[in-house]
């Protein structure tokens, strides 16, 4: 008896190239270099811009203290922390990105943010201010390493 094979092989087209820019062409290395050069030319302003963001975060904390913990004040604080989370590395302070991420994790959930311990929120903000003041840019710095590990540990405890 012979068996007939009724299976069929279907070749699926490789659409990966289309999904990662095949239609638009490769990323131009010269354009990347130009963007990096433009960013480097702005780096002299990073210190002032970072300080401006820290002032906004401090103002948000003062608003929480003045008006109390409520949905509006905590949302305002969260947005300032989120800004620093995104800007820290751009401004050459990856430690601030990490502290900002930890603070965002602490107050990300709109329901939980109203019960987040203010002392832990203060510790994050004070750590960001200390990092800027003392130019502690990375978690390779001994103080930076201790700060971020303890903050992340406390946030994990709160979330548990």
C-alpha cells in the first residue's frame, strides 16, 4: 500500500525588512552623527535644564505639602518625577533616571499613590537633589549605589 502525502509546504514571505524600515531605507549614519553632534553642542545647558527640572519637582512636593495628598497634587508630582526619569540620562545623570523610575514605580498606580509613604517620596526627591548637588551621575558611585539600592528596596516592600 502506498501512502499519499497530502501536506503542502507554504513559504511565508519575510516581512521583517518591511517592519524595521525596509520601505524607508536604512538609517543614515551621517544623520545619527549630526544628531549626536547637535546634542553635544547643547550639553553646556544640561546643568541648568536639570536644575530647572529639580526645582519643578521640589515645587510639586511643596504643593503636596500645602494642599495635601490628593489625586491632583499627586498626579502633578508624578508627572514631574516622570519627566526626570526621562531626562536624567539625556542630561548625563543616569542615576537620576533610575531614581526617577523608582519614584514613578512608587506612585504610578493612581489608587496606591494616595497611600504612598511621604517619607519615601521625600527620600527620592532628596536623593535626586543630592545627586545633582554632589554631581553623582551613576550608580557606579559608592553613594549613588547605596542610595538607589535602598530606594528600590523600599519601593519593592511598599508594592508587596
